[in-house]
C-alpha cells in the first residue's frame, strides 16, 4: 500500500488505484498457464465510485511523496468512503476477470477439442490409437476447464491518491 499526492488544476479528489493478479492455481500437468497466465490488472476508482481506470491524465500524473495521515484523519473517508472504494474496485476487477476467464476457457476448449477430433479421425484409420488415449485427453480438457473457471483474484497493491490544486 502506498500514498501519492497529485498537484493538478481542478477539483480536489481522492482516487484508489488497485492492482490485482488473476491467477489459476492448478496442477502443473494441466499447463493452465498456457491459457491463463498470472495476469496483472489495474483498476482505479474515485471518491464518487466512478471507474477511472482508463483516465489518461491520471495514468500520466506525476505523484509526489506524501503523508496520508492528514487525509485518513477524516473519519468519513476512513470508515465509509475507503471501504466503499475498495469494494467497488473489487467488483470492477471481478467483472473484467470473468471475460478473461471465459476467453481462456474457450481457447483451451478449442485447442484441446481440435486435438481430440484429430485423434478420433486418426483412430478411424489407425488401430494403434487407443480409446484410453482419447478418453485421457477428454479428461484433461474437463480438468483444465474446471481449473480455469476457478481462477481467482489476488490483491497485489493499493495506492491512495489525493489530487489537490496547487497552492
């Protein structure tokens, strides 16, 4: 966790920048990282709980070291606003994660499904392709799909940013 001060024209504002990592914990034999590697994701919300993740001005802001104690002395911010901002950032990250997981599952299903189809076609002309081999690949696909669907978010870093006008 860290704090940054941002001197910028405009209204005073508080932002919460959250970095999460999407990770799929699975047995190494599944090679889940082939389809869903550990992926960092940045989410930013402001004090109005608006998504500011794509705000180019904020991304390019030059932050200064600061002391968050004066900001956190505000009980409303500390007890109500900050927890709401953390919850909103988590919800935004979770929503983005769902589409990434769905894409990984579809990619794995497509690639392994093509391999199953290839083995089935080969089996029709080659009796050395054992039914167990095809069954093992189908089982692998099912286990991989389950593992990918159970991918989780891990919070990696938080940064509170206070924007204020130049004095």
